[in-house]
C-alpha cells in the first residue's frame, strides 16, 4: 500500500493529528488535479463561476467542490492548472501593470514568464475539500494558518534529513501556483504569504499565510510534528527563554 493510499484511508485521523498539534482553526484542504485521461468525479461545482482561491475558501468552510475550465473564472488560474493558454494581456504585463502590481509592463511580463504551470491539456478539472472527508486520493494538501503554525510544518519537513528549504513565489497566484502547482510539479513543500488576488477575492484574514504539501509527504510530516510537539514546540510556546530574559531584566533594573 502506498503512502498516498494510507493517507486517504486514514485522512480523518491524520487531519485531527495535524490540527490538534498545531492548533489550527482552519481545516486542512485536500486538492486533486483531475488529469485528462481520468473520469470526472461525481461532484458538484460552485453555484456560480469561481476563482480557484474561492474554491479553497469554500473548502475551508466545509464544502467539497469541483472546478472545470468552464467553471473557473480566473484566466491566470486556468493557465496555471493547464486548462487554457494564458491571455496575451496577462502574459505581456498589461493587466498586472494596470492593477498597480508592478512598476512596468516589462516587470510584470518577466514575472508571468517565470510562473510554473501544469502543461496545457494535461488536466481538465480540480477538486478541493476538507481533508477529513475528502472522497478522492489527493495530490496536494493546502494549509492556511498563522506564520508560527506554518513554521512548524516547514521544520517537520526538514526534521529527519535536515538541510534548507527553498520557497518559490512571485507574490502573485498564491493559491493556484504557489501552494498547488509548485508542490504538484516539484514534489516539495512550498509556502506563500498570499497575493493580491486571494486577499481581494476571499475572506482570508490578513495575518494568515499558506503552505502546500505534496500528499505523499504528509505521513512523514505528521510523524515529525509528533516529535516536535513533545519538546521543541512546548518550549517555544511557553516562551521560556523570553520569560527568563525579562525576569532577569527586572532583577537588574536600576531603581
């Protein structure tokens, strides 16, 4: 049995472990990229055309829904997911520059030329919903939470083998590219502080950020989180060094 099959079978317990250890208030979101040769799952689409970041927002609220190219309202996300070519006005920087996101069209065009995308025609739909009840074997798990919570997940990825993590973002297309397409294509975790689109189009709080984790890495991440929660996480959350420092400062204060 593969790690992905184990995750899918034990998704409710896995979801509960991660949420409890981290203290997440936002459910873990499972994402499935439906490839062109795969049958479409028998799932509903949102009642109106939606952006991909809005699909994740609805998943956060407990809904499992599917977007096809016809349902997806964001042309940049369509291109990212391999559903359609990128429109020229976005590719040449005109639209992003008009939004005030870049100083020049050249800067915007350079950014768009470097964004990772699923190969055109490789996928035909994307499904997102809460991990705890997701009906499909997911490709990516998206986490939305506080920076401290994302920090522990990053450390959990590095816990066994060590090293340094590299993160990839243009601060544009956070949900569709940074925490979905990048983990999907690279097989590695990626984080994002968010972007113009998801912060304008959803109710994501300003203090939240995002992380995408390839589903195959989740069993390892859970195991590492359990180790971290027994010592390192306790010390950090109790702020022992800070408390000792401030106590010493008070003791050394000159009257």
